[in-house]
């Protein structure tokens, strides 16, 4: 959690779900004791996943605004700078990496996103993120199979830079794309003068894994080419204006992994989730964990998915449908071939 708002991050805080009241939750300051408490909770979640048979874990590090006034994608902060005495690295990245490294096996596949859906922070401070990618690639690979450790970044499927230049409101994908092109062209001088485009491009090049959030409208309940088209196309469309070719990055198949790092199911409706699972039963049996502090296991013979909870007031491992990495990767490759990005 960041406590700030439209003016930027003022300090960090942990949401304490053990201290709930009618108006919301309490917040704990990130002192050494609370950071260690957070790390222990993560260790419990990750250990439960490994012991349940998971062969891979994806970590999507990100923060939310505690005041609920600003979407995380719009928060402007340097991940290495200290706010209220602590940095994003101190309270989010390092504890998660330490917890993961402690419990994973040498053969465990790890996808560790330094950030997720925090576009403005990334685009404003690409140099800091590049340092973190290099640092935690080394940290997480220590004592592991190096090829199994992938460190990188994840984006929201549109507004990839976190609305970092003026964009009028639009209602359709077609209007959005046309407006984006014109707005970028009109503000090109401002963008070139305020963003380090070379370093930004380099962040994408050095990342071992790139993720995209998939909350775009789906034209079908089935998981097929059409299910992935809109978010992937929109991300590629926006990045090209920043001098970043998603096609070129995707073609580095031997070097990079590509994930839908978050997948929205059902739009807060259990009916939508149940329909998707009925159409795609393989989702229920997936053995790859997806999402920060998320574990899933199936009770033998019950056909039910249960959640593992770390009862430390900080971390709850909630039941979710984890995505099957092989099917996702193949679907994304089909998208690339079909679109000829």
C-alpha cells in the first residue's frame, strides 16, 4: 500500500486485515518488524504452493493507493527512492524475493515481476527498474537452475505509460487508438523532453519476462485466439509510439517468456467464473501458481479447489484459477503470427 494520492507517494504502509473496522482496514508502518512479518507470511504462502505440487510461481509485485483516490498505474514514484524512510524495494521487492528464494527448489520455475500495472512509475524511472531487474535476477538465481528464473515487468493492457501525457476520454477501442496516435503526435516534443526513451527501451530488452494484464472485454467465453487479441494488440499499438516493438521482443523466444500476468474472470460475478471453468475444465487442474501470494490446490476426489491462508494478518492466499502456461504461451504465439505485428 502507498499512502499518498494524486500528488504522489508520501509513505508506504501494510494493510492489516487483522485490524478491520466498519470504515476499512488499519495500516501498519513499514518498520523492520512489520517487513519481516510480511516476509514470513509470504514464505508461508509460497511454501504451501511448493508442498502442494506447484512447479512454478509467478510474483506480480505492485502497490495500491491506501486513500483509494489514485489507480496504481498512475502513481509516480522512483522504486529506489525513500518515502517516509523506506523505498518500494525495501517494503515490496526485497521481502518477496527473499521469501521466494528461501522456499523454492532448484527446479522451481520463477517469474518475478519487479512491477505490475505501475506504468507511470516505470516510464518515469526506467533506470531504477533496470537496476532492480539485474539485482534480483542474481539474487533469485543463487543456488537455483538459472534458466528457471525469469525477472521482468508487467503492464496494464492499455494506458501502458500510466496516462503520462494528456489523453481525452474515449469509449471504444477504435476511438482510443485514433486519439492516442493524435495525442502522442501533438505532444511528441514534451514526451521526448521528459522521458528517457533509450533507457525505457532497454528495460524491455533486458527483461527475461514481460507480462500483460488481461481485463479487456472478451468476445467469447472460450479461451482461444479471440480471447487474447484486444489486450495484446492494444499493448503493441501503444508501445510502438515509444520506439518499442512488441514483435521484435516476442521473436526472442529463446530469451523471453510472455505471460498474461493477471486475468480478470467474471467481472466480480461468480456466474461468469463458473461458466468459464465449465467451458475450460483444464483451468481447474492447472499446476502453475499465478499472482502475488496466491496458491491453489485441489482436494483429491472432491473436485473442489481450496485456499491456503497465512493467518498473520497480512497475507491471504486466496483460491484462484491459475493459468496454464503452455496454453497461454501457444495462444500468444498464434496472436503474433496472426497479427504479424
